[in-house]
C-alpha cells in the first residue's frame, strides 16, 4: 500500500468532523448509527479471519468469542447480567426484530469485555435509565403522522411515564406511600385503605401497571383521568372515597415544582378545596382519625391497626404527619387571592411596586350574583344582559394582565371555573389561557383545555 494513499487517508481522518471513537482502529462496532456519529482511523493491518459470533441482545449487539476460557466465562457472566436488564424493557422480545431495532445500547457507552463486569454491576441503575431513554426513542421513532402509533410504558421508568401522561411529577412521598400500601396488601395495593373507604387512583393506576401502553391519539384523555368536576389544574387527584365525591390530591402552584400540600374536596357537595397535610401520609392519617369518630367497635380494630402501621412506617422513613407545617404556613403568606374554592392562588407579586396582582373590579358577592343571574336566566335575552356585566369584569381583568398583573386573570379564571356554571366555561378558559400563558404554566393550560372539553360530574372518572 503506497505512502501517498496512507497520507490521504490520514488527512481525510483529520478533516472528518465526526467525534473520534475512543477505541480507534480496534473498534469492532458494526452499528451504522455508531459509525455515523464517530470517526475511526485508517488501519493498515489486515483484518483477522472472522470467528463465530455470539448474540448478546436481540440479535443486535455481538462480540467475538475469546479462546481463553477464563475470559470467555467472564464475558458470558456479563452478558447474562445485561440480558436481565434487557428483559425488563417492555415489548423488547429478543426474537422480535421489529421492537429490538431501536432498543440497543451503543458500545461507546457499554463495552462487553472480560474487564467490565464490575462496571456493569456498579452501574445497573444507569443501564436501566439508558433503557428508558432508548425505549422513548423507540416509541418516538414509531410516532409518524399516524395517530394510531402505540406508546409503550416501561415498568422501569414510572416517573417518566407519569410525567408524560399527567404533565407533572410526583413527589417522593407518593412512591413511599405506594410501597407502604404494598406492605399492607401485596396483591391489591390500590385497595390497602379500604378499611377507611379510601382507594388509590390517578397516577397510582400507572404505578400499579394498570396501563401498559396507549395509542398516541388517546394521550390527551389521560389528563382527565380521575379529574373531578371542581378540580382546577393545580389539583391532581390521587385518592378517592366512597361518599359525596370525596377525593384527595396534590396541590401545586407551579406545574414544574413539588406539591405544596395534599388537599381534599367533596365534589358532590361544593367546590371548597381544603388543605389536609403536607404529604399523603399526613392527609391519610387525618382521614383515619375522622373515620375512628364514626366507626363501630368491629371497624375500629382494623382502622387502629392501619393507623399503627402508618405511624410506624412514617417514623421509620422520617415522614412528618403534621397537619400544618412551616412549608404550608409560608405558602399562606404568598396567597394573593383566596378564590371561591378557598385554596387560594399564588403568583409572583412585588409588594413594593404592587406588580403581579390587583383586585377584581367587583367583590366576591357581586361576582356570585352575576353568576347566579346567568345560570338562572329564563330567556336568552336575560342571559345576555347578565353576561354583559361579566364581560365588563373580564375586560378590566384583561387590562390588568396587559399591565403585568397576571394574578387578576388567574383569580377570575378560578372563580368562573369553581362556579360550575356551564354557560361561562368558555370565558373561564379565556381567562386561564391569558393567566397561564403569561405566568409560563403551559402544562396547566393543556390540562384545563382537556378538562373543559369533557367536564363530567360523578364519581367514576377513570379513563383506563
């Protein structure tokens, strides 16, 4: 081979804009995606005769057999460990090339050699995370223009699954409470609280693998999963009761922040949203204490046993059961308007400049009277007359938003929504849209759009 040819090959390698492969000419990776991303130096050595090859995962990643018995044993041991990780990825049948084409761990990140067994053992969680990412890529690659494409939910990526479906992340106590319920009822964790007539729902259904996959066109409907009639986007239901539409859920002021506390509402009674405790353990403990007040002697035995287990688990994991914590008190100081549901709203507000919120142009009582006239109007003309008064309130709230007092539109939106009046739902959506857009809360806006599109009363609100 001429020196001139070698020089040209070296120059071509030097000018190549791709990332240099860390294994250079010794790299045995055959994957085209790898070679598209990484460049390899020109080798003058003749390629050794190919030996038999052994499949590691789904007929995709292969490595050459090593004659040394010890090295071969080490490699097989490593392959078995990775195979266990692979089998945890849903729909990744090793005999099904359709699903394994895009589920592949690049050898740049995980090289199978006789010396890397310890690395695999130490980084098994990292491998699972990569599997989650690869599964997402696999799902996205199947999402063509067709809405019938199927999204696979990975049992190893529950946090990502929940965020993808509900647009919010669950706090640590959510996952701890599910573990607690599994200790009480291993085969029916969602019914572990049945002695106090409570049942885990909403995101818990995903955690319990009740949904394994869904079609892309159906994704929107899951935002309404167990969303009760008076639940604003800030309210995420996680537990339901049996009477009066009782349900508990996390309350967030910002979609990308952790919940402030757990609240409850009785949807069959009114729109009032009442803070219960900072976390789900404290909120359930309050429900247990309420249940003990009306329980008979036989019921008290099982309820007291549940409370004992709850307190022991909370103490062991350093989880507070206090009803009102410093975190909740600090949030109360930030509330700019109480709203009809009484939970209040929080927006960025500068007390010195009074920028961020201004009061509505009418009092709560006057606004409720306007709502009542709209709802009880006997004719279209009467309703239009009442609506004209509301239009003036809306106009002034919009002006406030134009002047950076976004909290005004958010307060009016919550009040319109909490009224439950179907005639003003479009106006409520208009106010929500202005408020959430300016406050940079797009997840809440997407949730309220779905909810108002199919707002239902009742206590059977599952979409699974």
